[in-house]
C-alpha cells in the first residue's frame, strides 16, 4: 500500500473511532434518526394508500401484482448500481435529493388520483416506478453512512435502536394510512406522505455534513470499473460474501411464510378481525424485543456468529410448530418468536457488515444484498401463494419451515467465517 493510501486508511479509522460515546450527544445521528423514522412512516403510509386506491379502482389482484413486480425489478436492477453511486459520491446529498424527489413524485401521484382519467393507471405505474427507483438510491446511501456518523463503538446500539424504531414507524404508517384514507380519501392522504418526505429532507439538511470519507487511490476509477470492483470485493471478503448468501436464502422462506401465516390465521384458525390484528401486531413486538435485547447487551454480546446460527436454526422448527397448531391463542408464543428470531439474525448480521466491511464499500455491499433479496423474496411469495391455494396453508407453512431448516443448516455448516464470528 502506498503512502497516500495508508494515510487515507488511517484517516478513515480515526473518523470511525472518534464519534461521541453517547448517541444522545451525536447531533448528526439524532437528525438522521428523526428523518429516517419519518421516511419509514411515509413508506408504510404510502403502501396502504396506494394499495387501497388500486384495489378499489381496478378491483384487480393482477394490478397489485404489477406494482410488486415493478418494485422487484427496480431492486434487482438498481441495487448494486445505487450502492456503487453511494460509495462514489456524497451520501448525504444523495439522501437529501432522493427525499425531495420522492416528495415531488408522490405529489404527482396525488394529482393522478384527483385528475387522472383514461391513462391514470399508466401514469401511476410510471410514478411508482420512479418512486421505487429513488428509494433504491436512498437506502444504500443511508445504510453505508451510519458507520461514519456513530463510529464503530456505537454501531451495534445505533443499528438496534433504528431497527426498533423502523418497525414501529412502519406499523404507525400502515395504521395512519388506513385511518387517513377512511377519513380524508386517497388524494389528501397521499399529500400527507409527500409532506413526510419533505420533513425527512429537512432533517437530513439539519444534520450537517457527514464525517468525510476518503477514497483510496486504487478506488478512483470509472463508474463501471468501480461497480465491478465492488462485486469482486464482495466475492473475496468472507463476511460480505457470507451475509450476501445467508440473508437472501433465509428471507425467501421467512417472508413467504409471513404471507402463508396470514392465510393460515384466516382459513384454518378462523381468526376474527380483532384476533388477526393482534397476531399481526405480535410479530413486530417480537422483533422490537429482539432488537432491544441486542441494544441492551451492547459490547457484552459476544460470539455473535453463534447467536445468528442459533436464531436461523430455530426459525424453521418454530414455523413447523406453528403450522401444527389449530388455535389462535396457542399460536401467540410462536408468532412472537418469529419476530424475535428475525431480529436476532438481521440486526447482528447488519452490525457485522457495518463493522467488518471497509466503509468505502458498504454502499455496494448493501445494494447488492438488496438486489439479491429483491429477486428471491417475490419468488417465494408467489410459489407459496399458489401452493397454499392448492394444498392448504398449514401444509405449505410446514414445508417452508422444513426448507428453512435445511437451508439454515447448510449455511451454518459451510459459512464458517460467519458461524465463528465473535
């Protein structure tokens, strides 16, 4: 390594270890934390409003599938590209510009709701595609900035705290979105989402400049060369490679199982609307509990690879037990464990990435994982949905649990660097 690269590396390490010890005194983190919470709330609000409008206007499940397909394609195509962009340019400005762009595009959606007639559907598709693309550029810029903002010493607490808040904010967005549509109607509700993104942009603006990251000389290359270099880095970095394999492999079963679980609750357990809502709320409560435990333990949490291994190995059997239950209230502890186990796995591996991956590559790593997940997750949802109609939700959930157990065992056995991580 030449002298300039050595100086740049030492400068990065100084930045990563020089943040305030308490998150409460980190002004940049607090503003970004507030902005992220508003942004996540807006996304949940937005999904409910759009879904309601599409279903009540078209009455078509294919229309909703089209929107899901757009989001999948956007994540697949743009994830790694957006991550490369985040590693090359000012991450704060990317976040700020994407929040503003989403606010304007969502205002356009409100206009379509209000004035659109014959071609309203196609205008809506175009706007939703652009909104999804803007989110793809925003997310890796945010994910790769946190290590600079809080430093390595606080990254576990910050990640856990944000995961808890994100879960609660998404729930709040879904609840508020449903209430807003019922009270104010679609167009006015969409304007509320636009306002949320504007306020989020203001929070990013108030956060001030992020601690500067220096690019090494060997990284100062053309965009596509940088893109390929990032993929090569993921292949050769043991933790980045392991997580890129683990998360999409696990999530394809986990997310599909959540959809099957909803079908099971209605068709097999005969859950009332109140009971169904209660079960839906228990999952994020479990997730917040798991993330809270990780935040509370902080540096006392050791052998984190074993924690992740244990969590993913228990996930499948938990789903299989859930599939064998035929009463709503008996399912509650197993439903809680779904969220708790998911939190233990995802929060810890996210901390691993932010701690172990060179900060200059984090945008590309998070973007690539997002692309892989965008490809795998809808496939699992579609297949599980089709087979649930044919063979019953309880059997499909049992098979998902069995598949998840097998995949988890394979990952734990072969991904030794992940399993042995401390």
